[in-house]
């Protein structure tokens, strides 16, 4: 079945460091791919998305490129801030899904120190 | 635009009891999905409701059931609670339209503790 695998955390970085959180997926066809973020005490929020191969999603300085050949959707940011501390989830939506079912990775906790 | 709201935010139950969690979907969204997020894990899909009917279910036993109402709000019911049911229960809404990419809008969740 479809699945998402993320690099394990926690990841601890100093402010202004570069971030990469790896995400790979297994799915038939061409799923839509997402990064959701969960700040402490809050619900999940969509960070960025990509719906077809080679698409690049971007938001708040974060980027991720949909790589069909490597079945990956790695999250990157060039310079992290303390306010980026959160748990990041990679997720996919299977083709033909008309809303509702996302398959999530296990999450990667990011802690950014001043 | 009102977002997804859930109630209660926290609750404590004992084994064997029953619980009902409630969710109001975002304005204009006609599909509601429920997820279980155990501590330190990613959300797991429980089921989805569209037009007041269950439309897709994950790997959860029948004691997990739900309802959707004409105004698209929803309830999640769990019977015969077990300790492992302790988790954050997330409700998410989305518009069911052709070509939907599956983007979901989540509430802040209901934290259930089973003692």
C-alpha cells in the first residue's frame, strides 16, 4: 500500500543554519504531496504542496520539489529561525482521492536554538 | 471565514466508557475526515464522511463510528474505550470537487486520555 517515510528526529539546529528533512514515498500513479507543520499546542497547518512531478512547492522560505524518479519530496530551508521549531509531517494524497484521506509520515521534530 | 472547530479540547475517560467528539467544518467544505494521532506519531486516517455517509475508512475497528449532519458538521464516537485509544483526535474538512488535490484543513484536535 501507499506509504510515506521521513527521516527520524529530533533535529536540532542553530539559528540561520540550513535545513533538510528527507521524505520518500511509495504510491501507485502520481500522488499529490504535502508538507504539514504542527507548532506546539496547535493543529496541523499546510506548509506547502506539489501536485505533479517536478513541481516545486514553497512557502515561508521553505521549499520542496516533487521528484518522481527518486520518489522523494525533501523539505529545505536555507536559514532557519527559532520560530520554525515545530513538528513537520510529509504526506501524500493518492490519485483520484476526492478529499479526505492523507497518508502521513511519522513526523520530524525540529528544534532551532538561538 | 470560520475554520475547523472541535470540542471538547481535552477529556478524560475510563476503560469501557464511550466518548463523542464533535467537529464543525470550515465554511463551504462538505467533506469531513477524522484522524487519530498517537503521541509522537503521524496522524492515522480513521474515516471520511461526505453527504452524511461514510466514504472511506482506515484500519480501525467498528467501535469507531461517526456521523455527518446536513450542515456538514460531524461526530466521532468511540465505544468500549481502551487504553490505546488515548490520542489526539483531529478533524479535517475539505471541499469535494473534481480535481481536488486532497488538501485538508485541520482543527486543533481533541485530546482524549483513557485511564
